[in-house]
């Protein structure tokens, strides 16, 4: 079961990348969820930075997919990024 983290539009991509690397080292797989253009952009940036941080030691793979989230009682679409070691 992957660890699930939500990414907001205010998150620092560098901080998020360090958390991604830490979770990948502990659990092996992480699911990031982002809703909204800015949040999705920051999530993708964080994954790219994490890939650079983890690359010398491991191969990291990211699989994107769409998701439906319930925000303030309304259904909205977002992106789910499953990040894992290979």
C-alpha cells in the first residue's frame, strides 16, 4: 500500500522532493495527489528534483494518472503521481 501525500499550490518543490526521497527510502512507493494547475506543476517539479537526488543510488519511476477529488463538497479532477523504486 503506497503512502499518500497531497501537494498544495504553496508547497516548496525542494522540500517536497526531500520528503519524496525519504518516503521512497522507507516505503518504496509513494502516491502524490494534486488538484489545480499550480499544485500539479509543483508536484511534477518535486518529482523531477527527487529523481535527481535519488538517481546516483536507484532508479525512480513515476506513473501519472487522473483522479477525482472531493473539494468543498464538489467533485473536481486532479493528477495522481505514483512514484516508486525499480
